[in-house]
C-alpha cells in the first residue's frame, strides 16, 4: 500500500511540474509580446499602423 501511495505521489508531482512548465512558458510569451508592443509603440502612432495587416505579435 505504501508503494502505491509513493507511485501516486510521484505521478502527481510529475504532472504538477509539467503544468508549471507550461504555465511559465505562457507567462514568458506574454511578457515577450508585451515588451515587443512597448518597443513598437510610438506615443503619437497607434500600434496597428506599425504592424503589417494580418500579422500577429
């Protein structure tokens, strides 16, 4: 029974680690996009005019 619990705990820990990695990757991408948008933004001009139509940042 203790061995089953250990296996269950190990499996859950691996799942949580995988979920955290995905979450961190998403946060990194969001931060990167925000940084790019800030660099492209020129107070007097709107961002949509600096990025070609149909392209996503």
